[in-house]
């Protein structure tokens, strides 16, 4: 089990600005339950983050910025925490990450699944998905699915997520300490060698929007000291 500085059960959570300044491994579980808001031509869509995967800086062999690699693609990862990092995979699927930590320290949290807050939010997301939704995870369980459902693409790369009224923004939601969080290995990163099996994916247990439930997942345990 990889510990993450949590709380003592009594100290109030720090604001999002403090959360976003944390390394990815600490920020990822704290992002669960927070709200992601997308402004579209059809109105706002609000959803809850239910699955997040951390990529922990230049030493993480699973990270695009491994070894301090700074390219046109990865430059955004070196920005101050709270920036959107959006990239394209397989030439067709977008992935949305929240950059965390301090400037020039490339940490990012891949958002793997979100849950719509209201039936109207779900309806708009389904319309944007443009395909049959047979179960909740079909709607927004997986990086590519949630990006299509929320109309997230490269035009949002580098956007600040802490701006009130912004087209894509992060807002306070549920207290993650109240959620049944589990942690498991990250998905589809065999190239990460010894980093591939580390339990750096966090999700809300039994949530139907989660992209993949791991039978080997373990309960996430908050440590006693606040970050």
C-alpha cells in the first residue's frame, strides 16, 4: 500500500489551490469527489471525478515527462498545478489530465472516469458521445469516453482549471475522506517497467462509471498527517 498524506479525521480539507500544488500521488485521491464543470453551447455539464491515475514526475517511467523530457507535447506538464494537459492517443482519442505540483516539476493526474451529477448532465453527455449507452461506464468510464462526452479536446490544452466561469474548470465537491476509495495498478503501461505495477490508480469502490474494477484493488488508507 502506498500511503498518501491525508487527514486526522478532524482537520478541514485544504482548498483546491493547495490540493493542486501537491505531487500527483497525493493529489489523485483528493481529486475523487471533486466536480468537473464543462461549459458547452448547450449549457454547463457538471460531473464528479470517480477515477484518477497519477503520473509522478520525472522519475516515473510511465510518465510522458520521464527523465525530465520536455517537448512541445509535454511542456504543459511543467506548468503550475491546475493546468489542463490534453493529448491525443491512437490518432483519435483525447485524454484529459490535471497538472499538479509546482512549476517545472512535471506531475499530472489522468482523469479516467466521471459521473454526471444530474439526469440532464447525463443526457447532454450521452448526446455528445453519439453512441448507445448500455451501462454507466459506456458513458464516461475511460479517458477517451469522458473526453468525448464532455467535448474535451486539444483546444483546451494549457487551460487554467481554477478560473471561475471558465470553459472547463474544477470546483469543490464531496469530501474524499467520506468516500470508499480503493487503489490499484495503472492501466496499459507495460513500458513503465518497475513502475507499471505500482498502485497509483485511485477510484471509488463499486461506482458504476469507473472504467475498470480491479479484483486486486486494496482500500486506500489516509495517513495521519496533513500534507
